[in-house]
């Protein structure tokens, strides 16, 4: 006998919408200010990874400064007026295994992904299989060159 609830899934009320966004570069990552706000401006976090079903998830969990894996994260609410940049080599090695940062010489690659905030555990999880690849042209520094015309004048 079939139930009228067949095919329905329970809504996870501990999962909330999030404005958190993670931007990944070749050698660093940037969390927007909303990430710090949702986690209540923690001084320290630790990064966790989950390799699952050929995918990769990155979690940001609040911790204290005594935690062995603690990474400095946010300033106090009044002072955190900018995005948070983290250069964590071990994490970036893992990220580069799952995201293709290959590009042409005059291009810059970054990936952006929105997070999901889990209220009960005060953690934000980013599913990197949902990351959007963005390629932009690099800003090359042009050198001022003196050009000599055919009459020998320097312009």
C-alpha cells in the first residue's frame, strides 16, 4: 500500500540559507564578510575536508586558538570590514586536486561557490562540485618604451 507521503523528503531545518561565498585562487582562498558574520566573527576556525563520491567538500568550523589546527580568521565585528584571505598551503594542494586551475598565460582563474550554514554545529560547508569557474584576462604591466621614428626623434 502506498503512502500519500511517498517521494517526499524531510526538510532539514538545521540547514539555513547562507550569504557566505568562498572564492578559490591558485594559491589562496577568500571568504566574504558574510561568512564571518554568519559564524559570529570567530577569531579562529579550522578547515575540514570530505572527499565523497568523487566530489570534494570544504567545511569551516569555529574553534578556539588552542586547537592544534586553528587558523586565524576574523577580527571583532566592529573591525571586520573586509573579506578574509587565507593562504594555507596544505588546503590549497587538496583543492587543486579537484579543481582545474589551468589557464592561458594572460588569464586568471578563480572558482566561486556559495556555502550552506548549519546552525546547530555553527559550521559552513562548501560543495566544490558546485563551484563556478571564472576566467578573466590578467592585467599585465606594460613597460614604457621609447619609440624612435625614422627621422631619429624620440617620441
